[in-house]
């Protein structure tokens, strides 16, 4: 069958979980024992060869619910023309987001919206593979009018019109080839959260913070919000470890009420925090605005749990954030993230994406690199989060050098997991989890050994 007549023949899903809770990797004030997980989807085609891979991120229990939501979309995708999907991913995005019965489950938020994002991202992965380009380059090379056609301006046109978006993208083309060359040579600035998990000892925090500086990172991040005395001690240890010139961001993971966020952040200002991240509910636009006024000059950052472009629009309109932290798998995929990047460019707010998790670093690097090459044209005060977890399970893992993400050159969205990892960590019957369950049920086995 020719590539032009190929169809999507199957949409395969996997519940993939990693036992990160056992080392307290990923622990924070709201999520003390996460098992980093991916609700993973593969688009199979009748042409063979290229497949589309995508996923959304969870932290363990409930990953099966997210997989079920992706399964509910299979009939919307199976049988579609591969060529048509790849020529216009926005068509599928609009069909899925606009489906009246699916929409009732949101609208445009929560498990179903994230499932749509996994499928839409898989289409972009397939499109980039077919074009023989990494996704960042596919987007940077694209015609601005075509990119605008990929965006749903419903509910955001009061803040960003299609004409304004087109103008921003045309301006972004100026100097783009030179920036692409620079990106391939130098990479994109990163910061690391690896030293700062809440469950780590002060000794481990100090060691990892010092190692981060030695590795070229100019910013680290600490989790805060469980106990103020502990946070003061940990922030002091971090500042002593990295010195006065390294940025130290702090992240409360939505722990506080508004007044509490202001008071707690002020109590940590002696350690010169660069930003306070997710100080309160991601839905509380006016609360973020009040916190921003109350903690200045500490910056306010949020976005990893912001559910759609509409809330981002309001955060920007209300001057509620200094740093926008989009997530590659929280909203409805690349199309909606293009809208969010353009909103940030319109309002002049830097984008510093959330990453870590399972594969989020792999995905989001493409969005920031496109933004640099063909939209904002700058990396000033812009960094991508980096966490040194689970990259070995991807066929095109991120590479960090001198505190920078190296630009990927392999075609696609860097979303393809190693088949061995899928077989090992699929829950509950993959090799790891089956062996784990067997070890628990062995007669006389101390259950605490498993914990």
C-alpha cells in the first residue's frame, strides 16, 4: 500500500508505571509517593514503518483511568487517512475537542482532555517522522499561515486574534536560520529539579546541588510547602551549596491558600528564591495575581496543571504570573500548546516549561526550541526543567551538556519508548510488576521488604 493511501489500522494503549516512590524520586508536599507513569498510545498504520507515539503523564493510581480515556477515542482515529491526518493535525484536534459527548466530560479539561492530547501528540510524532524532521524543526520550518490554521482561537480571540498570531509568526521567521544553527551548536538552557525532592536528606540535597553547578546548570529548584522550619533549613543548605549567583527556584505544588502562600514565600526570601511555583490552586487566577503582588520581587510561575489555553489567557490578562510553565501533556497536545506559546509571546511573558515525569523532557524540548527559533527568538530568562529520571527507556532520550538540552535531530517527537521498557513496566502484567507481585505473595516473605 502506498504512503498516500495508508490508514490508521490500530490504536494500541499501555498502562506503564515505574516504581519511583521507592527512592522518593518525585516527592513533594502534595505528592509524597509518586510512581511515575505513562498512559501510552501507539498509532499503527497500514503502510508499515512509521508509527505515531504519544502519552500523558500520571503518578500511579489512576493511570488505568487515563488509558481507558484514550481507549474511548479509538473509533475516532482508526481508519483515518495517514496523509490527511499528518497534513492537518488540527482537523483531528478540532474533531476530538469538539465532539459533543466527549466535550460534556470536560469541557476541555481533565482526563479526557489529556487523552486527546496523547492522541494528537502521537499524530504530530507520526507527521514529523514522515517528514524526516524532529518536531521542533517541522514547526520552525512550517508556513506561518498553516501554523495559525492549526490553532483553535475559540475563547481566546479577545486576547489573541488570528491576525496577531500570524504577525507574531512572520516576525519570528526573521533570523530563524541563524537561530536554528545556534540551537544545534549550543542547545537550549536547562534547570534541574533533581536535587530538590522533598523526601531527600539534606546531605543528598547538598551533594546533588553541588553536582548540578559542576554540570553547568545555572538554576536549581527545591520542593517546599510541607513544613516551614524544614523549608528554611533546606533552602539555607541549598543556597550554601550553590553560592549566591545560581538561581534557586522553589515549588509548592499547589499546597497553600493565598495568604499562606504570601507569608510562607516571604519567610524564605532571605535565601533569594528566583520564583515561587504553583503557590496555590492552578485554577485560582485572581489568587495568583494577589500572590504576585504580595511576594514581589520574587517571581510567580505556574502552568503544569493549568488545564487549557483559556486559563492561561486569564493568567496573562490578570498579570498573575511572571513565568508561564506550559506542559506538553496536560492540554490537548501540540495544537493547544501552539496557542499558549503565542499568547505568551503576545504578552511578553517568558515560557519555562514543566518537565520531568515520564518523557515530559523528551516532548517539551521541541516546543521550547520551536519558540526560540521561529517565535520569540530568545532564550533570555527561559529554561526548560530537567529531571534525571527514566530517560533510558526512550529510543531518542534527551541529552544534557553543559546545562543545556542538545537539540534532537532524530525525526519525530522523541516520544518512542523502548519496546523492552514497555514489556517490562506495563502494569500489572509486565515483567517487573509480575515479579514484584510474586515476591510479595511468597509464603513467609516479609511484606516490608517489598515496601
